[in-house]
């Protein structure tokens, strides 16, 4: 449960951008990401980004790059 004095981070709108930069803290990577609204998006799919540093969602075409 969050501390009463801290507001939760706002949810991201899924598919609002075509490119997202993610960090190792976001792994395992899924699209839509846990911080995104899910009601108007596609089914969650996990994307293998660890080896190449880049992945593309087969549903919405969003591209993800892993910060180095």
C-alpha cells in the first residue's frame, strides 16, 4: 500500500507513442507495460529485448529500446 503522503504515478496511455525507451527495471518487458491503461489496448504480450536491446510489439507496432 502506498504511503499516504505519496501520490501514485499517473498511468500512461497505451499506444500513445510509437517509440518507448525502457530500463532494466522494466524487465521483463510487456506491451502494454504495467504503467499503462489496459481497457482500450491489446492483450499483453512479453517482448524479448534483453539480447538485442530492441523489440517491436506484434500487435500495435510500438518499438522499445533498452537504455544501456
